[in-house]
């Protein structure tokens, strides 16, 4: 499970700019719109929309932006017709990549993704070439300074978590996707707060990278995630995070 979490830790070392904050809002709005279109505009009955709205609120997105995105998804307001497309491929060192996109122009998106991968010595793969290497899970990140490890672990397992571990300055709580909101709500009732909480793809095993290959992969991940149409990238790598500090 290291790759996904390692990338999150590394990103904590990078300063967020206003431009990147705006780009993040754009991606969140797309996710809210797509979630509302797929499952309706009521977060109580649409877990995906509920998650998207919670993430948007945590990012300080204005309430009116969230409401407008929901209405575009349900058809109450005119909006763009987005498609969800997942690309599979390989990065430096043979690292497997799952690239989740939301796009109104698949031709543009695949060209941009292919260009980024090829520049880094990677390539796009066929459907199901790497998807089997990942599992869909819920992940909750909470600061270790808030409570001791034994207490946090006991609370997480009692709430129905599947796994609990410490990574750097955070505890990572893993859930089945169907139990994500129940676990999150149970822990929030016990005064847990979360730096991040999402349903994502976690690698079943990892490829160890060092030196130039590690640097090339991290640069590639950042460039691919910066593409307008890319919502998320999962990768099955492992590196020494302390080297990135």
C-alpha cells in the first residue's frame, strides 16, 4: 500500500500556489458534477457526491460553487457533458499507473497523458494491463499529534476500519469503500479530525525506486496530476520519503 501514501506524504513537502488552488477547485467541481449526474443531487443518498462535497468543503470551496456544480450535474443548470476515462500505463522503473480523468474531450486528454508518459520514458498500456494491481479502498489521514497510537488504533478498529498504520506524522486508516462513511462518521463522533479522507486506489504491491528513477517518477506524477483533465493518479512505488524532505 506504500505507493499511494508515499506520494501523498511527498506532496506535503510542496508549497501550494494560488494557481494550483484554482486548478484544484476546477477538478473538485468536475467531480461533484459527475457524481451528481451519476447518482443524483442528494448527498445523503449518493455516497460519491457526499465524499466530493466533503473534500470540497475541506478545501474551503465556497458553498455557492458547490451548489452550482451539483445543479449542473442534475441538469438544473446547463453544464458540460463530462466523461470518466481511466488510463493505464507505466512510468520510470516499470511502475504501474492508474490515471483517472474527467474530460469533455477524450482525444485531447489521451494525447496529453501519452505525451507526459513518453517524455518520462513511460507508456500507455492496454485496458486491464495494470488495473488488477490496485484495490479500491477508503483512506482517512489524521495527525499523530492528536492522540497516541494505541488509542487511535483501538478507536479505528472499533469503528469498523480494515487497517491502521502510522506513516510519518500521520495515521492512515483504511476501510472498505462501502464502510468509508460509517467509519468516518463514527470517528468524527469521537472527535477525530482528518487532514484527508477519500475513496481511492491502493496498490497491492510496490516497486522500489531510488535515485534518478525515483526523481523522474515523482516529476512525472506531478506533471500528470497537473493536467486539467486528470483527477487522480495511483502508482505502485516505494521510496524513502525522508530523502524528499
